[in-house]
């Protein structure tokens, strides 16, 4: 009887203490991916400046939806205007690059403030979106589109 009580208490999950992961300059680094785009993201405390490949986010992303996508993790965590974000992104199109930056910002924010892990995980920002373009098949015009069938 006593042994089963001891085993049951050991199975109770203890809260995991996560630690901050910062580099020598006090920045948090993370890599974000989406489709064929890869983003390297650094965040540090600051005024809320966002730099993408040496340009401001307004210069790099013309569409407001893409700019909103990048700042969404900060908005969910109520940290807008508290961190400077510096990132380099390559590959894919603008939509994929914005998604990669959002993934990288979320992971870097998780490294900087481990207490935000639960909030970011529930919002789905820490999970990599694994959807990619389906490959073209032989005998087809595209991935699923076939050539027009002619009976006669």
C-alpha cells in the first residue's frame, strides 16, 4: 500500500523551470521556418524597432497584413514596443518570409522570457507550419491538374 502511494506521488508532473538563453550581447536568437523561407531572428530590449535584411518593416513588407503577422507574437504576449527585432530572411516569397519571421520571433521571445512559453504555445506560434508545395507528377500538368482528356 505504501509503495503505490510513493509511486503515485512521483508520477505527478513537476513544473519545468525553463532558463533564459542569451548570447554575449544580451540578445535571444532563434531560427524560424515557413515554406521555403528561413529567418534568423535576434531580439533584445529596446524601443520596438524591427529591421529585416537591413530595412525597416515598412520598406520590406508593403502589405500591412504581413507587418501585422510579424508583430502578432508580441501582441499576444503584451510586449509591443519593448523589444528591438533584427532579422535576416532568405528564400520563398513574401508571405513565407513573414511566416518564418513570426516563427523566429516567437521562438526568440520564448528564449528571452521562458514564462511566455505557455501563451505562445497555445496560440500556435512555436509550432512550425509544415505545409509545403506539393510536387508535380509526371503525366500531369501540375501537381493534381491533368491534361485535358479527348475521347475522339
